[in-house]
C-alpha cells in the first residue's frame, strides 16, 4: 500500500467520519449493546465504571481524536440513524477550560478532565497504603504523607502559573478564532528544577518566558494574565489541566516506590510493588479514582427506560 495513503488513513482513524463508519459496521450486527465514544485513550477510567453500572449489556467503545470529533460523531449518528430496541449510546468529553458549547446528551466531566479524578490527598494516601504496601501506622507512612504535602505544595505554585498561562492562551484563541497552540510539546519533567524528594523544586517561569517557550507569536497584555490568575487556586486543582496533574502523580509515586525499595530519602528500606507508574498509570489506579455521582447518573440515564420498554414487547 502506498505510504502516503497509509499516512492519510492513520491520521483519519479518530476523526468523526471514520469513527462513524466503524460504528455503522458493528451497530447493525449488535443487540442489547451500549456503544460509547470518548476522547483519546480514556477507556481505563470509563470501562470500569460503565461495566459496574451496566452489567447486563454488551459494551463497545470508540476512541475519537479530541472533543470535536466526539461531538462530530454524535451529530452524524443523530442525523443519520434512529437507535432502536435495547441498544444505547453514550458520549464522554472533558470539560477542559469550558470554552466550547457541548450538546446536553454528552457527558462533561465535573472537573477539568478525568486525570484530575486521580489526584487528591485521600487518593494518594490510599494508594501508598494499598498499592505501595506502606503500613498506615508506620514511620514510613508518616514520611510519605509529609513528602506528598511538601512536593504537592511546590507543584501547586507552578501549576497555578501554568494554568493561568494555558487558560489565557485558550481564551484568546477562542475569541479570535486562532489556531490552537500545542500544550503537549513539554512534559512536566521539563519544568522540574530539583527532582529529589527532600528538596523538590519546580521552575517558575514568567509569562514572557512561557510565551517564547510555547512559540506564541501574538501579544497579550500582562494584565490579562493577572486577571485570569484569580480563576485558579493552589488549594483546589479541579480546574487545573489534567495532564500535568497525572504527570505529577506518576513522578511522586515512582519517587516514593524507588525510595522505599532502596532505603533512600530517610525512608526505611522495605518491599514494595514493582509497578512503573509511568506506564499504565490510569489502569493500575482506576479503582482509586473519584467517580462523580453525575457520571453514574449519566451512565444509568435511559437504561431503565430501555429495559422497561423492551420488557413490555
């Protein structure tokens, strides 16, 4: 097959039309099935929660390339299909900074993204106890708690600055119809100045430095950043960009695991799990993440109605 054609096909896999065509091929052959559509690779989070609440159906998932294509495939299905019988459809997107208008039948996360549901103090301490196997009454556990509070506080100062920057750029892009900047070009580790648990330190860059770093060519008045900074609270990460939240969690858990395994950073050497949290983190930790009631309500919406209607036929 021509390399150019292969490249075009690979780039179109997550687009709404391609996902819609894939859905059509399966839809006509299936009964008693819940078809659901998500952004990117969020299956590890949603699969567990859907299967737990809709255990009487077949479940088929579809990955879309971003929020735009989830909305796009939803529109195509609504326009061209009438879902009948006991099949059902669900659509899931991240809220992000909330600039887009999303149809009411699509679930929008309460927080910025599902990654945010993995990072709270209670969740982290639960993971330390149950996955890293650190006894809750031990000195190691107390030190792990202390390290989390210290590093999270340092990370939070950085995260507020970065989210003010990201929000301001997305706001300008939305208002002026500009091409979206790529915020994924740098990982969190790019901004860590000192990665030691005992002396963890983040780089705090000025807005001018961030504009240059992310190749933002248009000008923005500094007062705009100052105005938007009040939207973000170091003590409330619910509207912080989820990718950095998850990357911080991966860094912290790996640092604690490695320190316990080797007896470093004033932690007593002990056996711990062998997980590398840098890979499959959301799968490993999915049972520990928050499940909002709004998500359960959305998953269950119409399911009882469908079963009642089918049962009367």
